[in-house]
């Protein structure tokens, strides 16, 4: 057994439970019964996919890897701790397979998935940096009064809730916050390149699936024609046997078309089975790529929102700092606004953290499914 086959079989054993659960989610009963009628990727319930994905072993394993104290340092090396099947296994499988459009497609996906994994790990570090950056503000909000003063109609100014020492402490925290950079990038160039690749991959997988469905329909029609030929041949053979019962040789000759049709039927059955397997694997890979693209779109939106939130908080803090130390009411208003938005910001960080993990797990599932397509080409080539 080659090293690529061994690596692939090892990966399949590790993810056997996840693979079975994923097939149940991505292939409906109708598609299982009739491959040519399998549902489009547009019919995927993304909310349900998200709920089920976070319960899989692959997600929990990926979460442990990227949140391990030393996991990110290992991942910054050659990525073997993150991407599976690893690069060596996939490259060997591609090298041994027949050069086709699919092998070139998988090779391109390999490169893009490595770029995507680097991007996701960078975002994972950005989440940690953002939490570290906002940690002093979170501690400040915990110790300062939580209720905002409500002025009476006759009051000329808002009563102060903060003491001068509290105001000075908040001022120092805001100075440090203003000095820090934004952990999230505004530009989305990395997302654009990766999503373009995934879009092409999905389109070509769907085209490959459509071609296989057409061939399956043709073979099914050929099987029907073969069965019709069989019925006609059997009928003719019976009639010939009855009419020419005394001529055994002619009866045997009449059975020739029967054998031919039967043999042709067996050959077509094998080809139909092969096409069904190919359709099932291609459909699963196309679906996985579709789900991954949607996760990536969500990550892109979350990053843009988090970047905008940090920039908005920085503008707010600078407004308070511009009034100078000891100005209680401006600092108090900044604290009030930060408290109002802080819970939502923390939830956004958690959402991004989860979607980064989902994307990395989906990358590996897509790599595994595409590698199975390559091995199928080798076994049939």
C-alpha cells in the first residue's frame, strides 16, 4: 500500500463517525434512492448544517487544536496539525492519478485551502488580540457603576456617577486602548481570492455531476432497450423452439441474441454502479464546497463588522481623551456607550471564533472528499 493510500485510510478511520453523520445530512432519502434526482446545493439548510456541524467530532477536535496554548505555534509551521489529509498525501495521490481536469482542480484547491488555513489561523489570533485589547475595558466596566444617571427636567446637567479617581482610572485605560492597533484588517483581498477559487471548484464539480447524471440516464435507457431486446429474443426463441422442435441446432442458434443481451445487461449494470458512486462522491464534494463558501462569506462579514466596531470605539475614546484628564462627564459618557456595545462585541468575537473553526473543519472534509475522487480515478483508470 502506498503512503497516500495509508494516509487516506487512516483519515477515513479517524473521521468515520463524522463521515457517516455528514452523509446523512448532505444526502436526502430521495437522492439516495435516485442519484439523478439528487437535490441542488441551493436546497441546503445552512442553519441546520451549522447546528449539526458544531456537534461533530471533527469540529471538536479542530477546536481543541486551534485553542491549545501551543497549537497555534505548531500550525504556523507546515500546517500538518491543521490540514488533513496532509499535503504530501494529496500530492502523491495527484501524481499517481491520470492527468485530468479533476486532478488539476484538486491541485488548485490544495493550494487555496493552504492559503485559507493561514487566513483562518490569522483570524484566530486576531480574536485573541481583540480580547486582550478589550480586557482592561471589560474590567473597568465591571468595577464602575452600571446604571446611567437620568437627569430631571429641571436639571442643567447630568449628575455624575463617577468619582474623580474612577475617572482618572478610566482615562488611563482609554489612553492604552487608543495606542493599540485594530486587530482586524479592513481589506478583504484574501477572502476574494479564496472565494473565487471555491466558486470555480463548486461550478466544475456541479458540471461533473451533471455529466455523470446524463451518462447514467443514457445507460438506464440502454438497459431498458437491452431488456426489450431480451424479451423479444426470448419470445422469438420460444416460438422457434416450438416450430422447429425437431431442429435443436436452430433452437440453440436462436438463443444467441439472448446471451448477447444478458451479457450486455451485466456490463451496463457495472457501469451504472460506477456512475452512481461517482455521482454520490461528487455531489458530497460540491455540497461541502458550497457550505464552506457560505461559512467564508459569514466570516468575511463578521470581520468587517468587528473592524468597524473597533474603529468606532476608538473614535469614541478619542473624543473623551480630547477633553483632557479630570473631565468626568465626557469620560462617563464614553463608559456608558462602551458598556452599551460591549456585550454585542463579545458575541461577535465568539461567532467569528466558531466560524473559523467550522471553516477549518470544512476545509479538511472537502480535502478528504476530493482525495476520494482522485483514488476513484486511480482505481478505475
